[in-house]
C-alpha cells in the first residue's frame, strides 16, 4: 500500500530566529519513499540538513521577522500489515546490551527513573521478563492516564503524568518508557505520523508519540496511547524523550499560528 503524509506549520517571529526542524521521515525509511520529500518555506529560505546524534534528519534555517510557513509532503510505500506482537521476545541482561542501548536506560529530561523506580518494581517486578512485561507496562499506562488535549502541558514529566493521571500521547510515551528503564529495559521516545488506517476516526490528525523497546529481537514498537496493533506507522525522529526531538526547535521566541498534519492511504503513487 501507499501512504501520503505531510504537514503545514505556520509561525510568527518578532526577530530573525534560527530554527532546527525535525519533520522529515527518518533515514531508515528513506528507501520506502516513492520520491524525495517535497519541502518548502514561504517566504522561500535557504535550508541545510544534517544528522543529529540519534540519526535524525534535521533541517536548519533562519526564520525572518514576521510570518513563516514550513510545508512538507511525500508518499511512502508500506506493507499495509498491522504490527505483529513478538510474544517470545526476551529481555537482554544489561551486561549483554549493545553499547548504544545504555543511554536509553538512563533518566532524562522527562524521564525521572529515580522517582519511579520503586513503583516500577512494586508493580512489575514479579511479571515474567520479556515482551509480556513490556506489554503489561503499556496496559497499565493506557488505563492509568486519561487522554485530554485540553490538559496538555509541554513541561509535564513522566512522574507528573503518573501522579496526575491525565495527558496526551507524549505523556503516555514518557511514563511507559520510564517504567521500562526502571526495570533495566532500554526504551526510547518516537515522534512520527500515525493515520487512522484500519481504525475509526477519533482524534484530529496530529503528529503522534510512541516508544521503541530493545529486546533480544531488536527494537520493538509499543504504543501505550493506542495500545493496539496499527497500520502505517511512519517514524520521523527518535530520542531519549521529547526534549531531544522537538518538531521545531527555535533559538528565540516564536508564536504558533497554524498547524496541519495529514496521513492517509492513496491508491497509487502520484504520477
């Protein structure tokens, strides 16, 4: 199957402001693109790209004083199959983990492993290790947090989500990855596109957040917000938590004036 995805973001800056944007599909899906992503700004601006320490594609530009619109669009090839559970996947002892996994065991800006460690072991320490224990964590987070756009807060941490029991997809992801890390299971935060293919339309289209967990079969996707297998997940960026991979990181104040995201199945690639 083929999926068209994209975004349109409009901001206002009082002064010229440097930006770093993480909005492009991750490099590991670049081979699935039908054609290179179309990206432009209005007004037109020079853009340079680089890969950050997590392998994410970053676009760097200088926003002028006034209004700026950033627009991107692409079509990607997808299997069309829902994600498969790996019920036999096992946890990897810390001593045997690849070096690059160790950073995803540590606390980070939104992941207070020190404050949630005891709760994690109390709730899940006796659950058999492996895929099932990670799924038990996601089941808990899915039921523990009430989804509410009106109560979204960009500064809410995993511990605060645990205490407040409310949030949006990033809060589900932060709490689940933190509980995994407390149990010595590497977990990382993901931003990306997730349309409503195969499920009822419930929420307005938006970027989504979920997690990936390292087990003996490699990195495995879990989604504590939706908590069911989904079709057509498109990774944009990976990091320790949301602080590592903001969609638009501005080095100066800006005002968000418009935000639109689309992700939907198309019958065939555009001509």
